[in-house]
């Protein structure tokens, strides 16, 4: 995950698609899909500042 954090700190957009909640917890924003449809967007505090 360090490589993704490094890229984000440099202003790059990083998109991670995962079912792993631990991996998702380091993100700035989480998009939730349910049955293939967008359900909601959550702003998280665990991302890169």
C-alpha cells in the first residue's frame, strides 16, 4: 500500500477496487456498489492528507 500512498502524496489519483476492508480503510473516499449499481459515496479520514 505504500506505493499507492506515495503516488497520492504526489497528487496522483489512485483507484483501488477491493473487497478488503483493511485496504479500503487507507483511502480518502469509498464508493459502494451493490448488485452492480452505485449506492453511495463515503468520505473517509484514513486517507493521505
